[in-house]
């Protein structure tokens, strides 16, 4: 969805708002134990995945977006626009995690390098440069027809997927990070 300036409006469910819950994993009978370990692992996901063979971070897209009221509330910003960065974490040619980060425009003005990460992982770059705090994770089991599942799978219809989200608190603002986990990651041990 775009507005007249060509800035895409990101729907609330694309960046995981109210339907995420910190307790969503308890009693989840449809969650593979191996995938549960990845969903709940502490630390930076990309750093853990680098221990696996042939892992790479592939940038998918970056776009300017109009923030919804819910996104502004979650990011605690009055900004009307931001930058959406989408990446894929892959083992060989297999996508294991789709990630998207939503950065308010005011934070990009303070830290312009956030808009030019390329193949660099967001979390590792943030922690190397700044004092940051990460919120606890919230989780959601996304239906197969969910817009975020479609984005994560490149438009192909897929099975339901699990996702988690958190925010990074930086001096001057927050970044919302959502990670969607694919079943291909389940057999790999968390390092």
C-alpha cells in the first residue's frame, strides 16, 4: 500500500503489533522443540547462526514507510515515517529466518549509518557502536495466510510460521525487530 508521495504504508501485522505475547509459547503443541530453542535463545541471533555451516545474511529490501499509530506507540516516536529493512538469514540456499527492522526517521537522522547496513547484521552493529538495551521477546504463531508469512516467504503460500519481536533501545529512540522462523532451522543445534 502506498500513499501519494510513494512512501509505502506498513500494515500493523507486517511488523507484529498487539497480537504478540511473551507467554505465547507456553503449551504450544504445534511448535517443534528444535525451533522453540531458536525462538527463545538469548543474545544475537545472527551471531549464533554464524556458528552453522554456510550461513549468510542476504539483504532483501529497504523502503521508506509511513508508520501507523500502533507502530509509533510501540516505537515511542511521534515520527510519521521510517525505514523498513528486510533481510534473510540463509543456510546455503535455504531461508531459515526472515527479519525486518523498523527504524523511525528521527533515529536515522541521528545515526545515518543505520540506513546503510548492507550485509551487516543490525544487532551486532548496534552493540559494537552504542549502548543499547533489548526488550524481552514477544512471540506469535502466524497463520499461513498472514501478510507477514507471505512477505517472509516471498509471496508463496506457506504453512503457519512462528515469529518473535523485540525492540532495541538506543540513545534517542527505538528500533522494532521482527524475526520469522522457518522449519528448516529446527534440526540445527543452538550454539
